[in-house]
DNA sequence: ATTTTAACTGAAAGTTTGGTCAGTAGTTGA
DNA sequence: TCAACTACTGACCAAACTTTCAGTTAAAAT
């Protein structure tokens, strides 16, 4: 449903932790992946213009010049980040719109898949916003989101045809479903002020949110 | 429901349009409001770090030094912007949680109010995200949102007690309702790529979205 | 061993941008 | 009409940030 490709797993792991490790011996691929990981998080926090190369370098433990060595410019690095996301993105699988699942199952699987992806990369939703707002989508309006959107509208239309989904606007409803799937993570930094005790990104909290979302949406659209 | 205070209306109007007007004669209040308007939009697009003072000055038609004259620093300007938003914010009125409305009416009014506010200031949702993600909410985690959130949980709890709302998690459901109300505007720049013909911010589109949201949410939570 | 290649570094150059300042010009009040 | 005040301006400075580069070290190739 959601899977990584390219860039070894180990590199991804090692760089996610902030502590400045002694850094591995010369390993081009690992270094690039580390830079990309740190860059992705920084870009997701501050956007293209707001991100500082020094900050990425500091987080990576690599010297600044390394970034230019591999990615030639800040923009080049940003492009590489967006490209990697695009290539990893395979959220709502093609199967969901096929006939193997019932409408209800397909909707539920879509929601579960969307929220699971959000839990895996809680910061990417913001990157997606940034890209459209700050850069007019010039660096890739990742087609993955589009696909999952149209997948949902298709399921909704089929549901209405079958009579299991009430009469509704598939376009707006798909937007609102996506909204439920993504808001939790986009607003996570805000929401934590509401109840600091609640661990919003814990596995149990995510599972509860998946159930709450499924219950809300399915009750909201069923005939 | 939603109302402005301070800063004259005319100033707000004149600066919203991008074309460089000849600028009015010396009018301290109007100039400040113009700067604040332009700053709010820029900050909402690029965040605190990503925004350039020169850009704000260019949009305002005022010279850069003017901004420092009135707001003393970029941070000061940002604070002023956040403060103005906080003072204008009066979204979900206190009445909604009172007994004058039925549960269903209160929920519908909350949704309508939230979306109407979003339509008025489509960019402010991003400012809200930025504030938490980039600045750890140090410049005001505008209490307005918090109030409307807890207002919704209260309504939901009352609804469950009355038996008109099904058994659900009020905390998560309130989050998801807020998600539906805000995603449409936050993602507006992304969504426009889906169907360029659709005018997402037109009055009719907004009204349709209000209806779609109300229908989805109420069907989703009613007993 | 020795040459070659590629990963890596520190420092400095070049550019952008936040912030200042001395001075100008309307406006108000005496 | 003159003085005092305040809005406003253009040029300039300093700090921050991006980008470059000459040089160093580890690994691979011969």
C-alpha cells in the first residue's frame, strides 16, 4: 500500500535521529540519503525560501559544501526531495477502485491507507501545501494525491449508482474525506496544545483516529 | 458571527488589490493597515523566516523604512499581524454552546460559521499552521480556535447525553469537523489543479461546500 | 606501490536581506 | 507666517545566507 523505493533503509533510519553521530566512513549513497532526509524535514517546516542550508548541514553532520557537491543548489536539493517523495508515493492502490472490494470496504481502506501514510510521514502534508502556495507547484504537484482523489470520487460515484451511498457531490465529498485524513497530521503541532497529555502520534492514537474517521465518513455518506 | 474591529475598512480594501496605486496622502492609520494586510498575506504564504520585508514593501507601495518606522522589526510586524488576527477572531460565538439552539442547529451553525470565516480569510489557516510548526506558537496560539474546538466537543457531549448524537470520541470528532471546515481553504491552491474550471472560492461554491460539509458531518454523527 | 578517482572539508567570495539614519516634506497649531 | 511635529524617503550598512573553490583524504584501479 505504501512503500519505499531507492535509498537504502539504513540511511533513512540513521538520519531520522537528531543526535550528531560520528558519521559513517565515505559512503556517497548514505550521505545523500541523510541529506535528503534532513532536507525533507526542514523544507516541510520552513518551506523552500525559509529553509537554511546551514541548518540542514548541521542536522546531517555533513559540511555545507557536501550539499552543493551532490545537489548543486538549494533549489536542486528541493527538487531532489520532491522527486523522491513522488517516486515513493503509491498511496491509494489501484486495487481500491477495482471490483474486488465492496464500496464500504473500498472507502474504509482508502481512509485507513491515507491516515497510515500520514502517520508514516506526518510532515509531508505541509510540504504538499507549500509546494502549491509558495512555488505554484512547479517542482511536482505529486500526482499520487491526485490519483487518490479521483479514486475516491470514482468509488463514491459507483456507490451512488449501486444505491449504497446517498446522493452527494463526489468532488466536494472527496475533498472533505481527504481533509479528515490529513488535517490530523497537518494540525498536529497545533492540536497538541489542546491536550498536552494526549500522544497524538502514538500507534494507539492513530488507530483510534482511523476508526473515528471511518465511522464519521461512512455514516456520513451511506445511503 | 465574524467581525472586524480596529483598522478602518477602507484601508483593508485598498491594499487587498495588488496593483500599485499612487498611494494616499500621509495617513498613518491607513498606511499601517496596508502594511499589515500585505504582511499578513506574505507571512501566510512564506512564513516568518521565508517572508521578505522588501516584498511586503513592494506590495504596499510604501518604502521599506516605513515598516521599521511603525513596527520596528520583522518580528514586530509579525507580532502585530498575529495580534490583529487574535483581536478580530470571534468565530464560534458563545451563543452556540448555549441552550437557545438544538444540537443539530448548533453543529450546523458551527460548521457554517467556520467555513464562512475560512472564505473570508482563505490564507489564515496556513498562518495558524506556520505559527505552531515554525515558531512553536510563541506569537499567540490564537485562543479563538481553541474556544471553537472546545465549543464543538461540548456540543457533541451534550448531544450524546440527549441521545441525538451517536456514541463517539468528542475530541477526535471535533478535530475531524475542524478538518472539514479548514482543509478546503488550506488546500485550495492544490485543489485548483484538480479541476481548473471550478471556481472554488466563488460564493456559490462556498455555499455548496457549506451544505456538503453539514450533510456529511451531521449524517456522520447523528444517533 | 603508485596512480587515479571520488568523497569530503574549511574558508572565503558573492549575494541577498534585515535594519539604520540623516534628511525631506506635508500638517497642525500658535 | 513660523515653529514644531509627524509621516515619509532613498541611500547605506551590517549581518545572514548561498555558492564557490582550492585543497585533503580515503578508496579503487592498475
